[in-house]
C-alpha cells in the first residue's frame, strides 16, 4: 500500500469526453471543459440529463493507506444530491465526500463537514488517509471531521469515482497531494504597483 500520489489538474487533457483520457472510464456525460475552472484552463463537468446517477472512475497507482488528497468541487444545485467523489476498492464502495445541501464525509458513519454549501462556488476539500481503514476530511480552512471508517470492512481504496445525480452540474478540478502551490488572483481588478 502507499500514500496518495495521483495528481491531475486536467489542463493537459483534450477538451472532450473525460472517458478514455488519463485512464478514466465511464459515462460520456463527464467532459473536460474550459468555461468553469478552479485553476488553469480546464476542469471536469458532470451533467446528468434527468433524475439519474452517472459516474466515471479511475484506478489509482496503488491502494491508499496514508497521505493527503486535495480536490476542488463546485455544484450548481444545493437541494437534493448533487454528486460525490467516492473511494472504492475495485468496484466496491468504501467511502465518499458527498454534496447534498451540506457537504458530508460518508463511510460506516456520516458527518457534515460544511453546513449549507453555496451553489456555484468551488470548495477545497482536503482528505487525510489515516490508515488502511480510516480517513477524515475538511472543507477549505475548516476543522477536520472525526476519523471515519470505510464502509463494509473495506480497506486501502484503489479507485476514485466521480458521481453526478439528477439534474444540475457539478465540477471537479485540481486533484493533488497537498504540496501543489496554486497561484490564483481572486481580485481581477486589483492593480499591483512595484517600485524598482
């Protein structure tokens, strides 16, 4: 088993279906697009056409039992389930970060890590893998959840899966190990003046 190592900001992928790129496989309604991004030029959009669940998955380099994962997520709806990032052992569900009015961490137990998230805002999710069977998470600079045990006795997740539910759109961007520096200007009209 290993620490989290997968890094993907989607910027070098083709603006097209995510399936078939970077070893992702699943529904063609997940697209690499350039209109809404957290950083860089591209992010992934999942947009179900009706009251259904769509998903796409990628096998990780190894099963994860330590380290940190950071990703960014944004949803256009806050009522009902918007989507999730799931951790799986092969095809078997182990745990997830879920957007459904609140942002939750789910495993054997469930905990809200962000009450009443807002639509159309990217949230930074930090996941810490505490052991082969437990993980915890936080949103932005909030407090970490309690340690959550993976569901159904699962351990060492080796697959991640994006899911999107019902109608609305959900975006994912900038998956990393917490060591990637991000330069982002949040005030586009700010004038910087330097003196030489």
